C-alpha cells in the first residue's frame, strides 16, 4: 500500500479541478491574490478552514452523468488510501465517504481532483507541491494594495448582527473583541481587518445552523 500524506496543501490541483481562476478562488476564500499564489507555491500553509471550504466545493460540484461512486472508489484505491484515509483528508466521517462511493452519480470536480492527485503522485504515493507556472509566486510580495485586499463594510457587519437579532455586546463575544470595537467597526471609525472576514463567515455559518436547528425543533 502506498504511503499517504495530508493533502491540504494541494490547493492548486483542487483549483484546477474546480476550473477556477486564482482570482475567483482568492475571492471565495476572502484573501488577496498574492497570498493565494504563495499558498499554491508552498511558501504559505493552507489553513484547515480554507482547505475545508475548498473541499466543500469539490464535494458539492455538479454530478457527472457518466460517473458513479465506483469511480471514486477506484481512484481512491489507486492512490493507496483507505476509506478512513480519504474521509480524514476531506474532513468527513468514514460513513460519509462510503456513501459517496455508493452514490449513483459522483461529484465531477472531486473525480477530477482525485485523477490529478493520482497523476502527480510518485510510486510511493507521495504527492509533492505542484510547481507553479507563475514567476511572481517566488517573489517576496509587498503589502497587498487596498484594491487587492477584500474588506468587510460597516453596513455588512451591522446587517449580519441585526439579521440574527444580536446586540453589539453579543456580537462582540462571538468575534472575540470588545463591544466598543464592534461599535467602531459599524460606525466606520475602525477599518474591519481582513482576517475578521474569515471570523465573520464562521459566525454567520454558526448562527445559520442554530436557526435551522431551532426551526427543525
């Protein structure tokens, strides 16, 4: 059996499987293009949360009409991964991966990624960082310009808070900042930092899940 390794660094192959440009994936992950290039070249690590977001795109991609879960199983076997290996790499439970392999139609982007991973693997199953064809990736990037760096607007933060019925103090707890800071974010006195966008996305997802569970009850 091949020796496997975590695949969270294979962001470039996943992007290719999704048929997304660097700009599109960078926007989806709420980061600037230069940061994404550095992650693809191996200069920066891909955060598990970012990898999880990309994996969700792979797993929920359009179903290939002529491919089934058996094709997923075949590629998994070629890569030398057990069901548990594959499930762990895609942040799933083994039962969830088994359900994928039993599905009538397989996610097309997931199949393409597994094919690319197999193509790039060496005889031991090791999958190295793919070489980038962008010469700028090896350069030490300067600070991203304001045009490249996505920002959350004060009205977006206020809308999020009101949508879920939170006051500023409650939102401050969720964001890990003071109520005064939230007030300054919403008034525009403080610029909402880029890293806070990731936190805001996580907070929104958590609140949506809570609302869904409450509606189910």
